[in-house]
């Protein structure tokens, strides 16, 4: 059918709400979420800034060098790429319950890093096939999903962080080993709750940014049809 400018009307965008698009959106959300967690885990500068913002040196009586060294040891332990099998803090003792908790945390981060790699490959394959057919609806659904979920979670976290923090641990751990005694596990002194709040905010922001990027790509991919249709 001829367009307003005398040319051929670009192909109409395919339907958005299809089973394959919904599946792609779920994979996309899981990828963006897991990738955001992995990114924040590796983004040590968040903690380095908090060392000064929270005055951890004066609160703990430890130097920034010591604080960083022990934090970096903990992060290296949770990264697949580092291959650290045993957690040993350079300057802190650790109780058996503390060791158990950190081992459970490592399992969670290991699963998230595997999820990131798996969903990344799946998403690339799915989008490649869809883009070849000029089907961009999954991008719009990913955008919607990654805007709504962070908004809901963000409201819950900001509204009552203490409740959210406790609920998170009760959901993912079947014991109370995450409640540290600073005498037997002094590492908790360098891990204030506000740091975890900052990490949660950063994760949600990265997820939101990824979703908005998908939305922008959808609009870019379908802009020619819209311009011709509404000219």
C-alpha cells in the first residue's frame, strides 16, 4: 500500500504479546538482573566510597588499607573467575557459623554468575532469530518488565529497608547464621547495612537502565513505520 510520500509503507511491527516474546522477556529480565548483580559485585568502588562516607576507619579503628584488604578477600572468594575455594580473612578470625554463611553466600553468587552466562547466550540466540524476522516486540516487553519490577522492589526497599533486609535473608537462608556476632566474626564491623542498601539501589538502577535501553532500541527499530504511518 503506498505511503503518504508516494513510497511503499514499511512493514507493520509484529504483535508484542506472543508466547515467544513473553519467554524472551523473561530471559531478558533474568539476564539483566543477574548481570546487574555480577556488575555490582565486581564494582568495588561502591564499597571504597562507603569506607569514607560511613567513616569506617574511625568506627572500627582500622586503616583503610586493612578494610580494603579484607573486603577484597571476601569479593575474590565469591567470584568464579578468581577460583578461591577457601575464605581466609587476612586480619579477622571467623567462627564456624560465619564460615558456613559465607559459603552459602558464595553458592548464591555462583548461581547468579552461571545464570548470567546462560541467559546471556539464550537471549542473544532468541533476539538474533527474532530480529531476522523483524520481530522487536520482546524488547518492549523486556522494557516493561524491567521497569515495573525494580519500581515495586525499590518502593519496598526504600519504604522499610530493615524489613526488606531481614525478609531477604529469611527467604534465601534456612538458618540465622547471617546474624553475626562482632566478637566472633569482626568482619561484620566493616560491612554496615547501609552498604548493602547502596548495592541494592545500584542493582535496581542497572536493571532499570538495561530495560530503558531495550525500550529505546524498540522505538528505534520501529520508528520508520511510525513516521510513515502517522505522517
